[in-house]
């Protein structure tokens, strides 16, 4: 009898110890977004689940599904690839390659617009239909969570309304309750904007951060052809030449904004783009400085085929080949590279800038790194090591333990 109670006590003590260790030892997140449309890229650009280095990520996120605004269910956006060709199932089966991997699906994205999401959250019955559908969907395909990517609650320029802010909290609360009730450890995460006005209009930051497992900051596309000048799109720090409107559009200040708004550092995952934003200059413009005048977006890449946008592998294969005549420069304040040749100019991330961002994450005690997206890394090793940028995430973060936040919100 005494032995049994001693064993019980010992077991209890070990269980308590285990819980305490888990609390103080939060593993870093390596969040890998994947886009289902990368399967359509020609030749070497084609990318599908079989190309995903599942062992390098802690979280994989399938992008995107949408919302059906008739019955408020999950809407499959490419049923041919996602369902008929087994896109969802191939993706969730990657857990067989990495037992600790969490596999999520992302809902929303820029192309879905904001109107449907605003209408969805506005009525309790719609939210309930939607949540039931999400639970059914995650169970059907074996996903471990949902990533909310409504761009953006409360954004009137995206068909949102002022009521979105409170209604969105209701949706997140109800999703959290439903997920916890399933008892499968499902995660609820969110991709978020990084400007003061977007946060004010649509995000109750302290409440959301409490409810969510992690927050993925959209710390890229901070500049692009829409600005009317050439610039890098994911500078780490403010640059001297920046004035009022652009002054806070950098990774450091974006994360500080989320923290200052009441989100603990150990919930914040820093977004890093594996692509560049490109520009076209007039033929007579030989000023290649940051901020130089442009005529529009840069030429489309051979694989990604979108003006103003180039995969890391489309950039590194160009700039590393001396016979092609590119000049590579470094934004010493923003801590990111840019390159130019003739009328073309591109700002991007390379191994050096990614390493600096990894150091920043660890120094600040953030929860980890996220990339948009793994299918734009040098996944075939055209410039050197396969998945060179993602490997830097892994080597820097796989042993990094996220500290308890020191500053309280
Ligand atoms: C949305 O749901 C309705 C009702 O179930 C269905 O008839 C319709 O086809 C769905 N819309 C899309 C785009 O799948
Ligand atoms: C899923 O995997 C199967 C078997 O490897 C493959 O034939 C199919 O093309 C894959 N589908 C997608 C969308 O990746
Ligand atoms: C080049 O462009 C930058 C950004 O507009 C500007 O500050 C700089 O003065 C220009 N340099 C020359 C030599 O015109
Ligand atoms: C460099 O570019 C030239 C011209 O396109 C090409 O023939 C050559 O194969 C490239 N070299 C490498 C190492 O990719």
C-alpha cells in the first residue's frame, strides 16, 4: 500500500515537472506556408507536396481555402488539385515524415476579398455553420489547425465594416471553444497586417493574442510598384531617407507595434519573404538608388509569371551568374539586398539578410519565423544548397527555446 502511494506520488511529481518544463521551454516555430497553385509553374518551377522538406518545418500551412457565402461552409478553391488530385491528403500525410509536424489550412488570402468574411462574422448563425464546417473539414483531411487570413477585418477599402472588429473576436472565441472541445490539440493561428490603422480598424490585439496559438506577421510587401518608386520590401529597420508615411514600414517597428498593442513576444512569429519585389525603370534612368523613380512593376519571371514578383530561385540564378551582368547592392540600414541590371531592379532576401533576421528573432525573444512561401526557396539547389533559406530557419531555430515574455502587455 505504501509502495503504491509512493509510486503514485512519484508519478504525480514527474507529471507536474513535465508540465512546468513545457511551460518554460517553448520550442521555436518554423512556419512554412505552401501555395497549391505552385503545381502549375512550368518546368523546374513546378512544386507539389513531394517537394516539401517536412523535416525543416514545425508548422506547414496549405494556402488557401475560402468561404461559401450561401451556406457559410469552407469553400474548396481548386477542387481539381486539392481534392481530385489529393492535394490536401498528400499534404497532411507529410506528418509521416515528421512526427512533430502540425499541418494547418489557411482560409482567406488577398484574392478572396473581404466582403464574405465581414458578412460571415456579422451573424451568430453564420459563424456556427462555418465553425461546424471547419471542424468537419479538418477531421476529413487530417489537418491540425486553421490559419485565419481574412485581409482584413474592419478594412473599409476591402468591403469591411466597423462592426467587424468585435464580430471577429466572437468568431475567434467560438472557434477556440470548438477546437478545444475536439480535444485533438488543434491550433488556431492568424496572418496579420502591421500598420497602426489596420490594427485600430480590425484587431482587438490583447484578446486575439490570448486566444490564438501564434500570430504570423505579414512583414513583407511593405513596398512595391504601388508606391511609385523602387525599394526593398522587407527592411528590418527604418532607413534615414524615410519620412512620415513610410517611417514605420519595417520589420522591427511592425513587431514592436504588435507588442505595444498588447501581444506577448512569445506569440509573435516573424514573416520572411522567399521572393523579391521588382520594378522597371525608364531606359534613361541610371539612378539605381533606393527610392529611384520607376515606370512600373518589374518584368515577370520565367516560372512565377507575375509582374513585380520573383522567386528567390529566379533571383539567385541571375545575380550569381557574373556573365549576366547584374549588380548586387546592400541596404545597410534595412539589412537586405537589392540588385539591378538595365531597366530591372529587385529587392529581396538572401542568406545574409535571413541570418540577420534569425538573430533578431532570438535577440527579441519572438516565437519563431514564418515564410511566404517554401515553394519560392531554391528548392532544387540551383544556386547551392537545396532550400538554402529555409535551412537557415532550421539551423538557427531548431534548438532555440522561446523565453517567457519579460514585458507585460
Ligand atoms: C455554396 O453552397 C451552396 C449550398 O450548399 C451550393 O449550392 C454552391 O454550389 C456552393 N458554392 C460554391 C461556389 O461551391
Ligand atoms: C499526390 O500524391 C500522388 C502519389 O504520389 C501523386 O500521384 C499526385 O500527383 C499528388 N497530388 C498532388 C496534388 O500533389
Ligand atoms: C537618385 O535617386 C534618389 C532617390 O530618389 C535620390 O535621393 C538621389 O538624389 C538620386 N541621385 C542622383 C544622382 O540623382
Ligand atoms: C550563366 O548564364 C549563361 C547565359 O545565359 C548560361 O549560358 C550559363 O549556363 C550560366 N551559368 C550558370 C553557372 O548558370
